[in-house]
């Protein structure tokens, strides 16, 4: 699944794709607490163990 997921984010700039697990966990937390995208980023920056 990880390889298939990473294929969706290939570009010429060589940006690093975050692991699928990290992305899904962030999405679940965002939905659970009804965070906006900006709020989710701030929450992760403040508490990476969230």
C-alpha cells in the first residue's frame, strides 16, 4: 500500500512523501476533533505525540 500511495505524489521537485501511516493518523485525529487543516498543523507542531 505504501508504494501505491507514494506513486500519487511523484513530481519533478522530488518532494518527500509522508508515510501513509502518519497521514492516516493525522486525518483520523483531524476528523475526531473537527480541526481545520491549519489547526491540525498547529496541533501537530505543538504536540507531535498527539
